[in-house]
């Protein structure tokens, strides 16, 4: 039988990518915009 191993990956300083994302939310509802982001 083939078994799979699942492992939770945690972010650390070496793997995290910190950058800002600019989203134009002009005229959009917060909930609808949040589902797209």
C-alpha cells in the first residue's frame, strides 16, 4: 500500500516573502474585494 506523508510548512525568515500589494478598491464592496484578494 502506498502511504502519503503530510507535513505542515511554517514560514520563517528564510522562506517568507515580504512585499506590499496595492489594490484599487474604488467603488467596490469590501466583502467582494476580499474574496478576490
